[in-house]
C-alpha cells in the first residue's frame, strides 16, 4: 500500500535521540511501521555508540538533553564522521538556535508540541531532499564517465552471448562479487548492468567507476568520502552506491595504495571516510572489469595477490566480436536505427554486400569499434570504402553470397546442438519451421 508520506520512508533507517522515554516511544511508534529500521537512544553517549554500529539516513534529536545540547552533539559528531541528515526537535525557536542549526547542517527543525503528521512530513521532506542530492550526484558522475552505449542491452544470439546470459541468470539472486574480463569494447559494462537489472538490487544505484580515470590525488576522497574543514561530511561513491552495485572498471589500474583499502571494504563491508574517526557500514555488491591479465599483474607485483583472489570468485569472460560474428548483423542494425534517430539523419542501407563485408571484418575494437563506425557513417552519409555496398572486396578471397553465409552459420549452430533443430532454432531466434525449410532446400 502506498504511504501518504511518500515512498522515501520505506527504505529509510532512522535514529531517534531523546532523554524522555515517552517522546522516544512516540516517535518510534509512528515511524516503525513506515520505515526499514528505527532505533532509539536516550542520551548523546548512546547515540554516538549507535552511529558507531550502524549507518542511519536520518537522526531525529531533541536539542535540550543532559550534558550537552543536540546542536553541540551534532557539531561534535560532524568532526568524528556524521553522514546522516538531522531533524532537530525543540521547544524554543529563537533566531540564535535557528542560525546555529543551519550552521551545523540541520535539515529541518520541529517545534514542540507537535502532532504525528508534522514530524512525518518533516521526515519525508528531509529524506526526499537526501535522495534528490544523491541522485543528482550520481547523475553528474554518470554523465562524466559513461559512454553512450553503456546502457545498451546485451544483444546477440551467438553461443558465447547465450552462455553469458545463462551465467548472469544464475548469478542474479546471489550477493557474490563478479569479475568481467575481456578485451576493450566487448561489452563488460553492458553485461554488468544487465546483471544488476536482473538482481534484487535493480531499483538501487549502479555506480560505475573507471579506476584508470580517477584522480590518484583524490582517489580516497572520491571513493570513501571525506570530512571537510567545517566538519561537514561529503559522500563518496561507495556511500552513494549503498544498497546497490559498485562497478569498478579497469580494476588492474587501481593505485596500489587503494588496493589495500578496497580489500578491507570487501571483507568488512565498512568504509572510513578521509578525516573521519568512525567506520560506516555498507550494503554493497561489487562488480569488477579488466582487459588485463590479473594473474600476470600479480606476478609482476602491480596487483595484490590477496585482492585478486578476493575478487576472482566468478570470472565471466566476454568474447571478442570476431568470435561471435553472427551477432554483427543484429548489432549493426540496432546501431544504425539508434544513431539515425538520435542524430536526426537518414539511415544507410545495410545491403547484402555491406553486411557480408562487416561480417568478415575482424573488429579489433570489438562492439565499440562497430558502434563508432556506424555512428561515423550516419554522420558522413556513407560507409567507409572497405564496407561500402556494391563494390568488391580486396584480397584473394572470393565474395560469398549472403545465402552461403546464412547456410554456414545455421550448419555451425546445428553442429553445436548435435543436430537438434529445436535447440538450434531457439539459439538462432527463428522458428523450427524456418530451420526445416532451409535444411530441405539444402537437401538435408
């Protein structure tokens, strides 16, 4: 049932801090049915201990408590490491308190006495703003690192791609870290995003980090977060991805000093932001990608052996495009349609001659090279000379007809299926009747 105060409460963890048991129980009673987790503390000491154990999205605290005010406690916690928003409840709304609340970063304050709907509205507003800030940060990060193809589907019906799909289906419900290996442009991030979409974390963030591009001077701050000179916390990419997936691309190029920190996060699921004095618990699934030989990097001393064994639980090898040539036609057609619409330019005809030449090319840059070639061709209004239709291929090899290419591919798939036509039709994405008709025309 949809809650009138919005969906942000459903996944929230909240800490209630008040020295009055009646107020703590009242707040806990109205929040617990709507939130993921609600804990309470009767003093600043108990509250500090609770933050040492768990991370909270929001703290609700009384300003007047024995020992120190709520604002004093917030200022103190900011220097130790507080990555939670705060709502202050107070009986006094003087200007000095309001200014101090803004200075220490209070998201809202509610005057006593208040009704249940008042505090629930304040909580919903604070959580909505927190989610909006996170989504804005993630969008800025994604726009800065993501290529146009990163959100593409995992396309193709070749045996290698179907094997990858089968493995992704098996891994989807598990928390296991996954390593995607293969040459650049083979679709490692596409496969990782596909796995994320299939998992129970699909509605949570997918944060991609290119380890080769991240600043070495700011690597720890960008990943783990930091406490600035004013005692305010800045979320790192690990915390922004909390609950979802962190995808570390080009993991072989992660600086050695950061590899030890990553190993600790993988083992403990906790991070310590730069300048903080306490750890923050995380709930993350990790995906990794590399185009390098990690075992060779371990032998060379450029990659930690213990980290390699920790991330190499399941290795999904992405095949180069030349080993799944039967997928090239589908990919070329998709990219042609995609770029003609995006660029508002006429699409080019993928005639038999062009498709044959595209299919016989080795594509050392893999899917990325094919995609770039199609985009460039749409912009220029013509294919490169080596792929243009109506011409002749250079070299000693004779031009094959499209029917011959089709026959060779179908026979190859039938052979891989031990002659099982039903399985071959499934892999090829065509009907059984089509296979039977083709085989009959070939005298089989």
